C-alpha cells in the first residue's frame, strides 16, 4: 500500500512538473478570451486616436495615442500580463491629469494585436512603441518616459537598457519570473523549469535614466520585497514610492500619494510642467485627495 501510494504521489508530482514545463507561457500571458475592447477613452472624456504599430518581425499591434493638452512629456505605457489596453482607462485618465501624452499598446496576442506572446516578442513590441513615439508623436525625443506595470515593468526595464529615456517608472516589478515563481510554488523546481526569465533586477543595474519604483506593501500577487529588491539593485538616480492597496487597485486606493509622487519625480527628472506653480498642482490633485475610490 505504501509503495502504491508513493508511486501515485510521485506520478502526480511529475505530472504537475510536466504541465508547468509545457504550459508556462499560458500561465504567464493572460490576454483573456476574445479581442474586444470593453470601453474606449471616449467614455471618460479623453481624446484619442487608434494607432497601428509594426514590429521588426512584421506583426501589426493595436495601440491608442492619447495626446495631452500642453504636455510636459510623452509616456509609453507597457501594461501587465492580463487583459488588454481597454482595461487601463483609470490609469490613462491619471496620466492625462499629470500632463502626459500616452501611447499604450497591446502586446502580440493581446486584444486586437496579431501573433502570440513571448518574452522576445514583447521586447519587439516595446521597440515598436518606442520607435513610434520618437518618430511620429511630435514630441521632443528628449522628453519621453517609459512606464511599465507588473510584467510590463520587466519589459520597460529591458527597453530602457537599450535606449535613453528621460525617465523610467516601474510599478509593481518583480526580480525575475523564476524568482517570483519559486516563491509562489516553493514545492516545485521552478527555477529549473523556467523558460521565461524577464530579469528586471538585472536590467535596472544597467539603467542610466532617473528611475522611480512604485510598489504597494499590500500587494497580494507580487510581494513588496520584490519591488524593494529591484529598487536596491538599481543605479542612482532612483526613488522608491511606497503605496497601499492590492496589486490591481493600489494606484487608485493610494491616488492621493501616487499622483503627487509621480509628479514630483517627473519634476526632479527635468520634466516639469510649463508655468508650474504650487496652486495649480494643488488644484490638480485636490480631487484625488478628497475622494475615496470605488471598486
């Protein structure tokens, strides 16, 4: 009986290991079912344009361009591993309030973008977005910012190592996929199984641009210690903005410190608003400070 039980347990364990090896891309990349947008920026009163990006390997990506009025800079938005660009309207509205024009794109296989997601593919997708900002946005190439959230933080960090952005913002980053996976599944040999890497903690050691790392102490998906490790590994100049709230809600729940924190960081990076003054900044953020977000 003991031998049979041991054999069954061993077979079950090996089956789980095999499934993780075979389907790890499906576990990480979660574009959702279908390609439909759940909403557009029209619904929150923002002007936008549909953009088609072409990658170096010939794929067409779906993207939105949201120009701000009297922009201080333009920002490339690289989102997380789930959903599509239409699920990021709250963030687009926040960045608009910060005076940032935004290009947000869907990775290959996400939303209406062609192809299938992969680690090398998301790097090509980020390249396509960065190239469009430089060549077609009409913004000063020296006033471009790279922003990445969750998985997008690793994509953003890698992109920044090969370019010279005015600033880099990494929200809810992790050290690497193997490191994070080993924490989530300590009973599995994740590091030995991993084909995906996304080593953000290595990328930030090569950054020369001002860096802001944002992470919630209450993040239930990517522990705060992951973001702290990325921050500590990075070169200066760098800043750490600690917020509260869950992985997908912290930027809303902590808006009263989130927006001023980003604003101050951009000012320090030389991306202040024209004719900026304390009264205007207070007016910009007073709504965020006085309102409680609804989830």
